[in-house]
């Protein structure tokens, strides 16, 4: 299992892309994905547990590309 922590966002963050990324890669609901984006925009860390380590790496890479500062923890 892996944990991705969305720590903060950079200027130019693509909010809609981050929502879509969670839905498409992680299978999150639209409601949960939007809530995660809103929390991040309110300067709160978002913790996402991902069962597949390769999926976690893919999500991390894409999230960083669209303006999220995040880190990956592997158990």
C-alpha cells in the first residue's frame, strides 16, 4: 500500500484536471475528488491511500505536473 499526501498547490494549479485525475486513475467519486481539491485549496493536506504502488507513482507524477506539491509514502 502507498499513501500520497497532497501537501500544497502552486500558482496555476489545474483544479479540474486534478479532479479528473482522481476519478480516472484512482476511481474516486466526483464528489470525493472535488472535496479533496477544495481541501487542498483551503491549505489543508489531503491523504490518499492507494493499494497499487505503480498507480500511486503514476498519480503522483501527474499531480505534480498539474501543480500539486505532494509526496509518496510506501508501507
